[in-house]
C-alpha cells in the first residue's frame, strides 16, 4: 500500500482510532493484522515471505537463548542469517546469478542452451525487513538485546507497517520494548507526528514527484540533451531521491509517533553536511549505522592499522552499493563513495590541511564544504540512476553502466542538445523546504519550529498540505517511492 494513495488515507483513518479504542491486550494483535494487510496490498502471496522471515528469525532466537553450548548457538545464528539472506539471493540477485552461470558455461543470449532467469517480481521492502531480522538475531546472540516475549512481539517488530517497506531499519532496542506498554492518545504526540507527516508529504508529493518527470526524460533519452541538462538531471535527482526517501521516513515516523511509538531519526538534514563522512552520518542513518555495526566493525573497523582501516571502509561502501542492487552500476556507485571517503580521510590526516582550513573564514569554508558534498553526492547518481536504454540510431542496447559512462562523458565534454529547466514553482517549494530545515538545523532558531507545532497554525499547514495531496492523488497515478525497488 502506498503512503501517497487514497487507499492509505482511508486505511490510516480506520487503523489509528480503533487502535486507541481497543484494550491493551488486543492493540498488538490489531496492529500485527493491519501490518499484514498493509503488506498484502502489494502482493498477497509475498506476505508468506514476511511470515517466513519472522518464523525462521524467531526460531533462531529461541534456540540461541535456550541452548547452553556455544557451537549450537553459533549454528542457529548462522541458520537465522542465511535463512534471511536466501530471500535476498532468490528474489533480488537471482537474475545476476543466472548471468554468471551462463557466462561460466559460455552461453550467449542467442544460444538455444541459454538459461533464462525466472521472471520474479521483487517483494516490497525485502532488503529492509531482512536486515532488520539479521540485526535482531545478531544483537541477541551478542547479548546486547533481550529476546522478545513471544513470536507476536517479534512479528510486530519486523512487520510494523509504518516502516515495513522502506525503513528506518530498526534494532530491537528501538521498538520492541515499546510494544510491551499500553498506548493511549496523547495530544503532543499527535501534533509532533502530524507535523512530521506533513513535512514528509511536502517532500514526496510537492517536490520529489514534481521533479521526477524532468529527471526521467533526460535519463531516458540522454542523446537529445545538452551537457548542462546532464548536470541538471543529477542535481535534481539528488533532491528527488531526498524528498522521496526522507519523505517516506518522515511519514513513517510521524504515523508511529501519533500512535505513541518513537522511531529513530533516519535523515538529519544531510545537505548541510560539509564532508562526505558527515553526509553518511546524516543520510539514511539507520542503514549507515547498520553497515557500521554489522560490516565495518566486524571487519576490524579502525582498530587495526591505517591500511586495513581504508580497506574496511572501502569494502563497507562496496557492500552498500551491492545492497541497492547487483548491477555493476550500483557497485561502482558504492566504490565512488568509498574513494571519496578514503580521500577525505587521507587528506584530513595532515595537520597542514587543518591549518589551511583554520585560516579560511568559517562561512566560506562551510559553503565550500556543502557545495563539495552536494556535488559528489549528485555526481555519483549518474551511475545509480542509469537504466539500460536502446540508442535509436544504432539500435544498440546499452547497459546501465554504459549509459552512465555515456552521460558522464556528455556532461564533461560540451555536447549540443536541449536544455530543460523546471518551472519556478518547484524551486519555490524546494526553497520552502530548505528554509524549514535551516530553522531545524540551527539550535538557536529551533524554538520557532516548536512554537509552530504548538500553535493552531499547524492545523492550517496540515490542512493545506493534506488537501493538496488528496487532490493530486485523486486525479493522477501515485508515484511509487524510489526505495521500494530496493
């Protein structure tokens, strides 16, 4: 079920009031059933994949916590991890596995013996709930989290509908204990949740969805557009994916807040970052911290020598790219982020660089850092966003990586073509969003936001945003959230 649909508006208007009316012992069952329905709307049969993940993860946790032998505990730890990774392998990476198999056997697509990959629809949010399940199993094995009281609580933790299909990726400490407490309506929770929901819809519907057509047309037919248009496309896509993904997180966190659940922040105004290292501490925080705790630190983190630290960091970013997809373009996207992170770490290790930076006025240094970070993040999207296309003049089908390199070269080497500039109204909406985020970023001005949330102006703001969205959803096809495909 899409957050940006009439169906969801009706769903939430039914689910939340009944949740507060029900006695405590039925609240959890109600939310669990509603979460299964929420997921079933996408594809009913895939509910059983979610139930499988819940079942095998809980089974692993049960034996990990009830067995005394370390070897048996490790066995069920491995069973739980592999059981979830198999879902990703079958449903997310099977096409690439068939490609590798055909390559090893020497079969070309035109050969009769060529093994065709199965046409499998990727289940919504499979990468998110699998990572969440793995983190629970590992944390309980490490002894840093307690096992759930029963399978219903664990099922709720893994299937909680606000964050089920696109995060935040939760840990047991973030949510599980909150299911043990009865929830009742709270006006402060309602106000704060409503503001975050409206901020999310502003980002998604009034910014990301409006930018999308401009980005799509350039990436679909890049040969028609000027070099300037290449840069416009990636700069706008940065804003589109931020509005889309952080918008989803805001809506999810806001809905949970209204119901009395506090989910961790997933985006912390990343475009105010001055380095890529800071950017990754602010962007998709739940995923970045997951990579840190379950990939980077187990590899050795920065506890060993400098060379190994660089290798560990680079491998972590490669895995980040691989998580998004098995295509070479995603792997290269992760590698580019790894290279820039390593470059920053290396340069900033010299005291001379720090001394030079201290002589530059803070405002100028900050502006340079923000522009640099935004440029790097945007540039890497040439590879992330590119899709296979057919060039009409030669009838050549280019892969994602070939399209990405074509657009990079076209952006660097002046090329003729059309220049497409979005309407002024979209830049106005972007300016409004960043003004709100600027107020939230600066602690001395943050009380403006708090006063606004406590005032009646909040309801005017909410009414305008939600009514506008309802009109848009009723007359157009809702755009899926970008990260649903991951």
